[in-house]
């Protein structure tokens, strides 16, 4: 049963990125991407590259929210992935 709760533990205990409050609820994909980039670039505890850390956090949130994430917000977050790639030249 403990293995099923790994994502909740990551959400509670991960300190790899310090995120702005409510970043995943914003309605501007570019603002979300810029905030994630800033957090990843400034992090001293991440294990991978800043791009990888920022993208991982975004994808993790989308996957963790699952069916609870409404269609509009999911679209904003998917667009934030595109903006994040642009910011990092990927």
C-alpha cells in the first residue's frame, strides 16, 4: 500500500524546486513557464538540468491531477510545456 502513495510523498517532501504559490492554477502558459524556469534555474537541490527539472515538475503535476484537472486548465498547462521548451531553446 505504501508504494501507491509515493507521489503524495514527493508532493509533500520534495525541495528540488521552490515554486510560486498557485503556479499551476494560473491561466497564462507563458507566465507559468517563466516561473518554472526561474525556480529551476535558481534551484541548488535539483539533480538534473534546469530544463529537465522544470518540465518534470510540470508533467508530474499534470499526471498527479489526473481527472480532477479541468479541460481548460489542462490545455493551459500543455501550452506551458511548449512555452517552457521555447524558453530553453528546445
